[in-house]
């Protein structure tokens, strides 16, 4: 590789590393939140009244972390996948960034309303759908997995939009949470792998 090519490649390698380690940290934050929420029997979902103010703050911080830490990955993926489908990836990246910011702000202020929840879940479905469609030809497993996650997110947003949905039906969207955690780790692997290659 020439010196000029190395200089061009180095910023891209650095961005992929930052995005990959950010996605890894986001996955860890998700797991930590899920463990705490399980140990408190859903207390983080219930709020400070159920777990106390200090633990509620930890839960909110983890919620903010798993969203903010994915922002470098959203930007990196948007940039790297844009040549394959420029308009699709522009829409998907904007939707992804908006979803992550809405969820982070809602978590930080503890003001996640039903409308906000439907909005960020629906936007995440657009983001994952755009990524999955664009990357599937190059990385079939990751692209298909991302499309499955997008479908569950879209279904979750649809069900969340209706207050009177039976709980048994709402459970059909439950795989979205564990799949999104696995996706963070898968994304970290893909970004760090692409840096090595």
C-alpha cells in the first residue's frame, strides 16, 4: 500500500474502530440494564418509586449509553453503505440517528411517553430495514438478521401504538429486545472485522 493510500485508509480504520467499540459498549450497557431490570423484577421500567433514586439514575444512564454509543456506528454505516444505495441510506441514517437521540433524551429525562416510544421504535425499524436491505448482498447473514430485527421493531411499533392490545399479542414483539442486544454485538464484530480487512 502506498503512503497516500495508507493515509486515506487510516481515518476510515479509526472510524470503524470507534464505531465498533461503541457498538460493543452499547451491547454491554444493554446487558447491564437487562440484568438490573431482571434483578429488580422490572423495577427499572417502573421507575424511582420501585427501585429508589440512585438505581433509577443508573438505569437511565445505561439507557442513554446504549443509544449514544451507537451514534458513531450509525454515521459510519451510513457513510460506508451510501455508495450502494445513496437515497435509501440517507433516509435510514437520519431515521437511525433520530431514533437513538429520541430514546436517549427520553431516557435521560425519564419522559418516555407512548407517542415517543412508538416514534423511536418505528424510526429504528426504518434504520435497521435500510441497513439490512443495503448490506444483505455483501454480508448475507448480518443483512438478513438486521431485516428480521427491523420486522420485529415495526411490529412492536404497530402494537405499541394501540393501548388496548392484549398482552398475549404484545408478547409476539418481545424478541425485539434480545435481538437488538445481539445485533449490537454483531454490529461490533462486523465493524471491527471490516477494519481488519
